[in-house]
C-alpha cells in the first residue's frame, strides 16, 4: 500500500509540473494503467518499490516507466521472458539483465498493456548507452500500429542504485514530450 501511495503522489506531482496547478483525478484502467481525468490529453506512467514512487507525465505520446533493483536472474527466468538473442547477450550480467527487463516493462506500459502482452514480443537489441534499441514482434508490433505507430524512445539510467527505464511512444513531431517526478 505504501508503494502504491508513493506512486500516486509522484504521479500527481508530475502532472502538476506538466500542466500547473489544477483540478484532476487519477484512477486505474482495467489493465491497471493509471488514467488522468480533468486534464485533456495528459498520460502518466508510475513505478514504485520499497515505499518510493516515480512517475512520468506527458501530453504528447504515451509514457512507460519501470524501476528495478539489479539482480542476476536464473536461466529458467531468462528462458521464460527473454528471446534467445537476449539470453545470449545478457546471460551472465545482472546489470544488463535488469536494464533489459526494465526496458521491456517500460515499453509494455507505453503500449498500454503491461504484462498482458508477452515480454518476448519486446526485444532489447542493444543497450550499451543510455538509449535502448528495441524491436517489437507479434502482438507488441500490432499494438503499436493500432496506436498509430509513431516514435518509440527508450532511455535507461540509475536512480539511487536502482535501474530505471522510461519509454515514450510518441507522435515523433519534436514537441517537448514529458516531465517526471520521484517521491520518496
């Protein structure tokens, strides 16, 4: 409950940073995705863990955000959630595994589905810089097309020793895209 509360506080602050003070409400879609009411065109994504929350809000596109602790995953986990190429690329590197997992979850959130789509449909091709190169397969690619296509940008970073990934499925027109907020 504390995680959820911290995430909602972060979302409220990110929205206020984006649009200024105003009346709005947050709810959850049946998929669990946060929805903003009372402010036209604003979308938000939330991540939380251990009493901390993070959020990204935008008027242009759809955000996805994930924050995770660095961990080495067992081979069985990798086989379930990663493509064969990802398994080969990230097999023995806990930081690379966590960055790839965060990027997958952030993209799934930006697509508006979360884990309703299989994470193998989001393949992390490269993550050597602060930008992840992503290839969408099957249902994830179909979902992106259903949402109108557009640019997909995935950034990677660290927050207090945790891996963070932010995805933005955007219109690709160069407008300022997002504001983010962390709440402890």
